[in-house]
């Protein structure tokens, strides 16, 4: 049986949709019955907050996983279940979602990683023994060039780059692609699934000129084969994140089309028992 893939949502600037794509992909897969392990590798702890996981005193977080040996901190002890969510009179079941959380103390892990000389592989080495307990792992790194970002990159065998549909997004994409290029020879197992234009703005049935220009530029930079559908700028995503659900739970499954296509790209890497759960058409 193949080892389940580890997907990393990469972006070297804030506001690119990195955490949103990681969160929505995990929720989409979990809804299909695929067990998902999230790894919050960002000291801002956005993913931990979005998933509603409360870090408990005396419970290890990713900081201890990265800085302490397995015999001192067992990685399984750091995995928390994602709580179910009440949405009106419904309960959104999160049985398939799990998280290795972070808090602001994770920032100090950069010093330990910097001194190790092998920071690129530390997170991968810690995850490999336990990732087979899940269908996929999804890592959310910080939006910066740091040792935490590097160990996140090295943990992944599948990468996705969200980039805002504007000038800042194009610049972030260029920097992120440079990071991948810099380390690619050390990571021959890594594969870029694609680029997701984020916060695309439309007026009526047409994209704004700024959105169209940015998406055309992204396509020229990465090629049509790596282009994924865009994610619209919509308050539905903000509401979904605030309520700890997905757009589908709010009656807007069409807003998850880009996530469905991303899941299709990921499907060949999944163990067969989970790959067959991904539908050929959006649900």
C-alpha cells in the first residue's frame, strides 16, 4: 500500500489563501470519509484557530514534535481531534479531521531547526511513521522564508501554491517558485499539484481587468497544465471560516469547485481505498 501523501499549501506572503486552501481541502476530503491529519506549522496558529482546537496545558504541540526526540515527545500524543460544530439545528461532523496544533511558542522552533543542519527533513521524518494512519496529511506553513517554512516544504510530496489574483499575488508566486527551485534537487519526491488564483474579483459575468491580467500572468509563469480554477472573493468563505464549516455547509458548494479539482489532482497519490471516494464531479 502506498504511503499517504503529505500536501503543503505554500505562499511566501500573507493573505494568499494558503490557510484557506489547506483548510478547505481538508474539510472536503474529510467530508468524503477520508481521514485527514492537519499540521499547523505557522506560529500565528490560524489553522488551529480555524479548526476550533484548544491547545491544552501540558499537551505537546508541534513545537515539541519538532524540537524533542520521539522518546521524549511521542508524536501521537500531539494529535488532537477536531471538534464537531453546531450550525443552526445541524451538527457538522468532523470525525475524520485531526490536527497537530501550534501556538505562538512555535516561533522558537526556528532556532532549533537552524542549528540542526537538517531542518528540511525534520518534520518529514517525524510524520512518516504515523502518516499511514490517515488518508492524507496537510501542512500549513508560515508565509515567510524561515526554517519552519523549509521543514514544511521538505515534509510534502505534493505542493500547492495559492496566489492572490493581483500584483502582490504574482510576486508571492514568483518567490514561492524560487523557494521550490532552490530545494528541488534535495526533494526529488516533491511534485507541484498546481497554482490556485485566490480572491478573484468578478463584475457580473466577467472578471475585473486586474483579476484577468493577474490570472493571465500566473498562467504564463506556470503553464496552463498547472493552473487550477480560481477561488472567488466572497464573504461566504469568511463566514464559513468564522463558523468553522465549509461553503457547502452554507449552501454554496459551487464556491468549492477549485478544491474539487485540486482533490482530483491529488487522487492518484491517495491509497486506493480513499482515492475511490473522490467523485469525478463536484458533490
